[in-house]
C-alpha cells in the first residue's frame, strides 16, 4: 500500500493564502490495482475532537467514496489534488466501510492552522517526489 504522511491534515482551500482546510485525519492510500477499478483510503489516525472524529469516523475505517465519487486516483498526488478542492467550512460526504457495514459520514472541513498548512505542503512535496522517481 502507498503511505501518505499527512500529519493529521487533509487539503482544502482555506484562508491562509494557499493554505488548506483540515479534516483531522491521517491515512494510507491504496490506489486501484490488479483489475480493481476502485482504491480506498485507510484511516490510520484521527485528531482528538477534530472534524472527522466529530463526524463519527474511527481508526481503521476505510473510505471508499468522497462526495459520491469512488476513490479512483492513480496515486496519492492525484488524490491530494482532488482533496485540495475541498473548501474550509465545506461538508464532505464520505462512504465508509467499517467491518462488514457501509456507513455514511458528513465531515465539515475546518480552516487549517499554520502548522497544518505546513504539513499539507510537505505531503504534496512528498507525493511529487515519489511520482518523480517512477
């Protein structure tokens, strides 16, 4: 699986210039492979009292769709680019697999702090560097 270090930040259009908003989770991304058309996002950690935790997500959840769209990004850079279009204050609708059940969650993106903004930029830089080595 492809690991993405987001230091509990996901990207969205926040108010700190090009700084993102925040969903309050860290994840590992699995792109579609070997005949599977969909990928998934494995929730590795949640910020205490963060937007995703408040929406009911738990560590170990598997996100299978964002705003009704299946996860079909070729790599984490493409996924991060998609997530960067989520605006602070936006409601993000997630389809989540938890064990054998599928649930829905509505996460309200927060505005990122300066530290979260730095973490998201580092995530983009790492994804770009990984892509450049292919």
